[in-house]
């Protein structure tokens, strides 16, 4: 009787335990296609180039079952000047997202790192310009908790641009 009870409990516990579901990468074509898409479509503004701006932006966005982006929220940005180009770049990826089966909407968190390529000559001037930018930057911060719920954290997109006007 004790063995039957133990077997029944083991079956009930194993029935309740769910293995983590393996998800396809949520960008059409996979991670390399996503990285390539963002690198190809990134065009730094004249303001970014002029100030040699660099930093991190963390965006949360919601995609629907057709891959359309419904909402973009800036969770963090090292400077406001980085947040807008990152959000504009994300908007270009509309209809390229894949949400898990059975969901009408899904949240994704996308970290984006923006920096400049170190020039061969004139590095001191570039560093001086960057230092001036860094000292005057205005981070975008949250003053409240951020509920993550069922959001998917995506790999960081690293974008680089050439300095200069």
C-alpha cells in the first residue's frame, strides 16, 4: 500500500512539473539576421557623431501575433540623445517579431549598446569630445519598479559608427 501511495504521489508531482518550453528565436531569421538588420539599418544622427556619443539603451517593447510593434518603453538610457535613435531603429523592425504560440501579445527587452569606432589618427580630440559629452549627459532613469512578468530578454545589440561630421 505504501508503494502504491508513493507511486501515486510521484506521478502527481511529475505531472505538475513542466519542462521549460524551447522557443524559437523571436526575430524572423534568427539572431544573426536580427543583429545584421540592426547594424545595417543604424544611421547615427549628426548630433551623435558631433558629440561622439556612446552608451547603453534598454528598451521594452510589445509585439502582437503578427509581429507588429505595439508599444515601446525606454527603461534606461545613458543619455536622451541615444534613446530616440534606438527607438527609431526598433520601429524599423515592425512585423519582424515572432511571439510564442498561443499569445496575442508578448513583451521583449532589448539592450542596445551604441559606441564609435576609434579613429586611427586624432584619438585625443575624439576622447576629449567624448569626455565633454559624458560629463554633460542626462541619463533616462526610472523612479519606480519595473514589472517584468513574462518578458523575453534579448541579446544585446552592439552598434558602432565612425566619428566625425
